[in-house]
């Protein structure tokens, strides 16, 4: 039983490492990998696609001040990823974001469709954690009431205490995820703005 638990923990850790590695990779197979959590659309007037191809050259990579962008011609999508540095204010949280940008014709211009993505492991584990806290608290209260625990003042006090602790843990989790998302979203949108500036400086065809 202990060996099974150790093996399960090792397998779970290995899946998380593989998930994060594929999420941060700029390989073509990883361009659109990740859980889509939000989107944004912007219109760009002019020959954006031609300017993009000229700006990319043969490497298909645009180094940006706070990240990197890579154009995947076969998928016609651009992967956008912020840069991270250990032991700095730009150190990643447990909910990093990257973007995939698609270019679609829109009249005389081009529509940029940005999809914000996070690792699957981050999204799934966060939802499982929040669900565990919610269902665990509710399950305890239901079973406690069925066992007659609410027939005394002490029982009501205990139920109120468990409910309060569960609510605080849930609130802490929501606040932490919200703050981390705002931080990572600000990083991604800064790189997205830098990409638009790089495209605007590119020569047109």
C-alpha cells in the first residue's frame, strides 16, 4: 500500500513536470498546448501578415524585452511566452500564462485573436483543491447533522467553526488564484504589447 502511494505520487509529479515542460516549450507541437482561460481580439489595419513574415526572417522568432514570440507557419499561429528569472520579481507563480495569437483577415486589415493559456495541471489541481474544500465541508456538515450533532449548543458551535474554517480556506484559495492570475496576466499582456510594437516597426511589403 505504501509502495503504491509512493508510485502514485511519483507518477503525479512526473505528469506535472511533463505538462509544464510542454507548456513552456516553443516546439510546434506545443504551440497551442494548455488550458484556454481567456481571450482577446484586436484589429490591425494594414499588411500585418507581410510585415510579420519580413520581421521574422528565417528564424521565425521575435525576441522581446520581457518574453519571446515564435511563428509556427504550418499551424499559422504565434506562440507568445513571457520570460522568467529565478530569484527575481518576475519569478513565475503556480499559474503561469502564455498566449497563442491567430491572424485572421478582417476587411482591409487583420484581426489578432489572442488566447490566454495555463498548464493543464495548474487548472485541474486548483479546481480539485477548491472542490475538495467545498465538498469536504458540506459533507461533514451533512453527516454531522444526520448523526444528531446539531441537537446541542456545542454541536451548533462546532458546525459553525467547521463552516468558518472551510469558508476561510476557500476564500484564501480564491484570493490567491485571483492575485496570481492578475500578476501573470499583466506579464503576458506586456509581452503582447511588445509584440504589437515590434510588428508596427517592421517594414511593410
